C-alpha cells in the first residue's frame, strides 16, 4: 500500500509529459504548415517587387 502514493504521481507525471510531447509535436507540425504559407507568399511578393 505504501507504493501506491509514490507510483501515482510518477504515472501522472509520465502521462502529462507524454501529453505535452504530443501537443508540442502537433503545434510544431501545425505551425510549420501555417508558417510556410506566409513565407511563400512573402517570397513571391519580394520577387514581384524586384522585377
């Protein structure tokens, strides 16, 4: 019975770390796609200004 109080926080820490990692990777992939779109449009704007 003494082990359960120690195991519970470890499990919740592991679960929250796993959740944070999933959220981070999802945010990163979403940010990559949304960031690349304005970057491409900025590139075309710069190129059109050049010519």
